[in-house]
C-alpha cells in the first residue's frame, strides 16, 4: 500500500461546557457582590449603633420627663380602679418614689415605638426579604397584642380581682387601707403579666415556624388548655361564673386564634417547601437532558 496507515489514536474528547457547580455559583457570586457592596465595616456598624443608642436614650429621657410631668394624673387614674380601698403612704418619700416609678414605666411605654424603629433599622440591612417581612410582622403584631393585654387587664381583669379582694372581709370589721406603693406595684405587675400572656399567638406561631410544635398537637391539647385556663380563672377571680367567664373566655379565644393562625402558617410553609422541591426537580431534569 502506497499510503502509510496511520496508527489509530484516541479521538480527541470534546470538552464539555463546564457549568457552575450545582447551578448556583453564578447566582452566589452576584449575591456576594451585592452583599459586599452593602456590607459596612465594623467601625461603621459601631458608629451606627452608637448614633441609634443616643437617639433611643434621648427619646427615653424626653418620654420620662413627659410621664413625670403627668405622674400625678396617672397615679390618680390607677387609684380610681381601686375605689373600694383607702390609700395611704407610710414613708415620707413613698409617694415621690411612686411618681418616679410611674414616670419610668411611662417613659419606656412612650419611647417603645422609637426604640423598636431604630432596632429594626439597625438589623434590617443584614436580613433577607422574607426575614424582613417576618420580623416587621412579629414586631407590629407583638406590640399590638401586648397593648391589648394591658387594656384587658386594666378594664376587665383588675376591677374583678380588686373587687374580690375587697369583699373577702364579709364581716366588714377590717378597714382596707392599702399602701400606695404596694397597690401601684401590684397593679402594674398584673398589667405586664396580662400583656405577656397576650403574646401567646406570637410564641405559638414561632414554635410552629421552627418546627418544634405542629398545629395538630396544639389542637389535640386544646381540652387540657381549657381546663388550665378555667383553673387559673377560678383562682384569680371571685367565686362566681360571670367573673370567671369574663377572664377565661378571652384567653380561650386567644389560644384558638393562635392555633388557627399557626395552621395557616404551617400550610403555607409546606406549600413553599413543595414549590422549592419541584423547582429543584425541574432543574435536575433539565441538567440531565443537557448532558444527554
């Protein structure tokens, strides 16, 4: 044969087009670039934290001054809920210290919107879109529920409880003379407790959101919760059905509302997870088709 046979060599393997690993490297690089552009230095964060702390302190001092200016009328308002008692102060500085206590708590209450806003503004740049929505919703609803609990205690629970305590002396031989400091301390503590109790929906929804509790478990334990609520209501209210219902029924409705809200959030979470799994499966199928 005139022509030399060429030795058969290995055919050059066509180079595959390299794709970003897991299909997310390009997206991750873009996100990292955006995050790097928005990222502040440590000194910048500290400077921002200092400025926001100064604003919060100034807001609290101003609110404290306003509350101290109105501490007399506020004390009169709180004492009006216990009109069945006679109030005294048993030390020279007791009434003044009571004014300062009310001014302190009133200053915190008035300054809470400003403080919450600056906490939110400080944390917001480091949160994702879903996290921003979640925290904004939690802060707004949580503040509203706390205020609702305080109002419930002031207008419904505390008058019932105080009337019960005043009626314990059936013989009317003991005249109730209550220290202003002790009364105000009990009154404010009870309002704060009810405000915290009314945060129940936030706590339950958070537990469901992180997967610690399921709505089915909450629904199954409803009867035990009802027994617990009526037991607490029977302890803190006079021994009559009306007072017990006025305190217990709103707490039951609050728990049931928490269960319904957690069930809605749980279904939404499952739906989002199914959509993510479906998108991942579609991406894997497209990746396999391109390789074939």
